[in-house]
């Protein structure tokens, strides 16, 4: 818990120091990992459409590369996301919450794009952490890893903070911010590499074979 608290504080402090473009790039990396979870949700439940989320991410990366901002398109994408938001009462799997985290994060990303307030970036960082934390707990409960009475569930919460995948998420966020902090110019090659690299981490259920996409059957 102490390491989590310290790292989270470090992340927030670096975010406060970063300029608009590096913040946007950092937030986009978090959203890339989260949107992959929406893809997994869609595969499991045969519902949803990731196109608005994918298009939002593409818009952000293109804007970072070109310095051209499409505010009308961002607003249209923001308005279209509501239609692809799943109802918790209609779906029952560990991926429903993951889809909601992805949607909330992309909304915050577009909101920052339109109105650059640092609170949106901090929120995206928190959502990316929460998605991992929630996933670890859900998997543990489903597999009865922690078959403990309610009064001892705190053991599970503490354990989730030290799960390797959660620790990796914290480390990835801090490393990305530290790299962005020392970049004097966000080149196209740098941004392409950043985008490609970030997709290798996170839950990434389809790539890890935890969920099988139709074209893999």
C-alpha cells in the first residue's frame, strides 16, 4: 500500500508539471489499454461497437503528430459514445466494468482535448489503475482464490494492490510520464512507438488468449 500511495503521488505530480501535448499522449496510452478491454467485452457479449472509441484514439494521435485539432469531430465522438455504453443490469461478466472504465476514460480524453484541465488526466490515470484493480478482484472471487468471510475481505483488497499486473500498471504509468517529461519534441516515430508499446501491457485479454475473438476461432 505504501508503494502504491507513493507511486500514485509521483504520477500526479508529474502530470501537474507536464505541458498539454505530453499529457495528451500519456492519457492516450492509458486509454489504448482500456479500449482493448472494451473489445474483449464486445467479443464476450456480442454487443457494443468500439468504433467511436477507436476513432477517438486515432483523432488524438493524429492531432499530436500534425498539431491540427478537430474540435467538431471530438464533440461528435463524445456525443456518440453514450450509445455504446453497456447497462450493468443487462450483462454479467468481469468485462462489463472494464468496458465502462474504457468509455469513461475516452470521454475524459476527449474532454481534455476540448478543454485542457489536468483533472481529466488524473481521472484517466485513476481509471486505468481501477480497471486493473477491479479485474484482479473479480478474477480472485470467481476462482475462489480468497474464500474468506466478509469480515476478512480486506485481505483481498490489500493483495490486489500487490498483484503483479497492478504493480506493472503503476510502473508503466510512471515510466511513460518520466519519458514524456524529458522529451523536447514528440516526433512521429516516438509517438508511433509509444502507441505500439503500450498495447502490450494492461489486461489485454484477447492478445493473451483469455478471450477468443471470432476471427481466431
